[in-house]
């Protein structure tokens, strides 16, 4: 069941990251999910490093760090995807 939640969180974070980033992202939906999952893992890693991974109540700091991680990974991943496919990035 944890894999299902990872995919759902990855999809949601990836789509939110795509909506926040300026311009049109050229990555497909499956890659958005993967990048969202990677961003979530990155955000959890940072949250654990600064000691806010497990707090009482809702872990808002951890969730914000997951979203920031997703934005970074989707942004970098989109540029890499465009470069691999030979598309011009602007």
C-alpha cells in the first residue's frame, strides 16, 4: 500500500510543481509522477536532516519541503528531458 501512496503523492506534487513553474513543461505524465516522487523523497531527506520530519499534528514544514523538492526536480528534469530529445529550452 505504501507504493500506491508514493505514486499518488508523486502525481499530486508533480502536477502542482508543473503548475507553479513558469512556461510549458515538455515532460510526459509518467515522468511527472516519477519526478514528483523523487522530489518528495528529497524533501523528506531535508526534513529529516533539519529535524522536522516527524512533529506533532500535521507536518507542514515537511510538506512544504516535499513541494520545493518536487519543483526543483521537475524543473531540472524538464530541462534534461528537452536536452535529451534535442528540443530547444527557453
